[in-house]
């Protein structure tokens, strides 16, 4: 969407050497606008060692969710991954 527009603008700038059909396609992308109801793609927020420490200290996904600004489900899953050894503990990184 927007990232594709930026890429096309970088690759097919005015006066660049390009096939006419490719330039026309790139030009048509420039006029695209996100419809009002369309949401943008979700970008995952990585867990930091400090957030892992807070999560483990609190021991409650619900309490940690309020402190960290995350969902209880996200905190619960991260706590399980930390305790099960699927991700390194904060001190091991």
C-alpha cells in the first residue's frame, strides 16, 4: 500500500530510464489513497528485556498488561514462552 507507493516513487522517478508500461503502472500507484474504512497492516511490537523483567516480576499477565500497555493475552503468551524456555530470559541476551 503506502510502502509500495514509496518504493515505486523511488524506483520510477521522473526522467528515469524505464519501460513505458512500468512507468505508467508506477504513476498510477501515486494516486492511490487508503479508503476511509481500511485499516493499515499491523506491525508487531518486539518485547524488550525490561518488559520481560516487569512481566516476570509482576507474575500476572493482567497486571503486566496494564503496566506495559499490552493485552493480557500477549502478556500471558510471552510469560509462557519465557517460563517454557522458548525465548531467552532477560539476563541471557
